C-alpha cells in the first residue's frame, strides 16, 4: 500500500504531526499552500471568516500526481470550528475514487463538525474514509500531541 500525507498548516502543529504520521506509516508527504497571507491579526481574522463561510481559496499550485497512491491522509488545522479551507479546496480538486482516506485535524480544543465536513468532501471526490481523529494542541505539550498522532498512525496502518 502506497500512502501519501497531504496537509496544510498555519502555525506548524499540523506539519509536525503530518511528519510523525508519515514516518510511522512510511508515507510520502505533500504540503498544501495558499496564496492568501494568514499571518498577523488581519490574517487571523480573515482565516476564521473564510473557514466559517467554507470559502473556496486559491492554492499555490501543487503538481503532485496522486494516482499511484492507495491511501491518502489529509491533515488540517481547525479554524472557527471548521477545517482550514485550503484542505477542503484541495480535496475538491482530486479524484479519490478507489482510495482509502484518513483525516486528521489539529485544534485548540474544539473542532465542531469538522471531521464530518471533511468526510462529505472526500465522499464527493469518490474516496472512502476509513478513520479520522481530532488532536488537541492548546495547553498540550508538543511531545504529547505528537505521541497521540503517532499512536493513531500505528492503529490506522493496520486498516490499510
Ligand atoms: C484563525 C484561527 C481560528 C481557530 N479556531 C479554532 C477553533 O474554532 N477551535 C479550536 O479548537 N482551535 C482553533 N484554532 C486553533 C488551531 O486549530 C490550533 O492551534 C491548531 O493546532 C493550529 O494548527 P497549525 O499549527 O497546523 O496551524 C484556531 C486558530 C486560528 C489561527
């Protein structure tokens, strides 16, 4: 089974977790970036607004061909109780038919219905979600949330 972790990050938590997960399951890694600047107060406010409104955003083009992968893991931060819009925009561009999908989100403390939202978009792109997790990062030591990510990856790879 060939696996790929696709993630978006603003502040690095999802990136660190994506790398830990990829190492555990021996996956390749693809970072999604968007054109909008999400830094600073205005970037923060606009990020929350775009996520709450489930806006389609403009991505920096990623040319990765995913056709050779059997399993794809999508990782995203939570903004305004929704997945960061970059990951949803990216999922919507992909053909995920015949692929096993795993979703993971990094959150301060609460992700609302984000995993359901991601699952809906994955289904519309033809994929089959086999597992998902939300991982808290607020007031959690980095080593602890990365441990949670690693344990999740160890569990999930038994389903491939
Ligand atoms: C604009 C914005 C909105 C956020 N909204 C939420 C939220 O609704 N619920 C939550 O638990 N955390 C929220 N957070 C916290 C992030 O989800 C959390 O810090 C996550 O670990 C960030 O991932 P990253 O470091 O990969 O960007 C928000 C962060 C930002 C920047």
